[in-house]
């Protein structure tokens, strides 16, 4: 996968505001986007400050629907909320 040379089956799903995700949360987001969209690979896209502003997905069998795009974004923001004190409080 290369964001510098995207293939015709690649898409960038971006959103605002960007969210703060730990490395494990970024991996979870990438796995979720890849599985949901049936893509061959996915990579979290950081902005200049290191916040995640979207996901680059490759090997898509079809164009992601608006609902699927919203689902990936909602998953990212849910992960960010859980990591920043919005979880169940388990330690």
C-alpha cells in the first residue's frame, strides 16, 4: 500500500475534527475499516499534529457507501472517546 501512489481501488476516508488515538487504537481502526469495507489493507492517516484525520484503504471491491464512511468515522471517534475517559472505567 502506498498513499504516495494510490491505485484506482484506493480511497481516503477523511473527517474533521481529527481525533487522538493510541497506536493500538489506530491498529483497531485500520482492522475495522479493512474488514467493514472488504479492503485488502488500511492505514490511519495522521495530520501534522499526529491526530488521526482519516483512513487510507486499498484494494476496495467497490466504492464505499456514505453509510460505511460514516461508520468508520464513528468507530474512530468512539475509540478516541473511550481512550480519553469515556470508557467503562476498568483498569
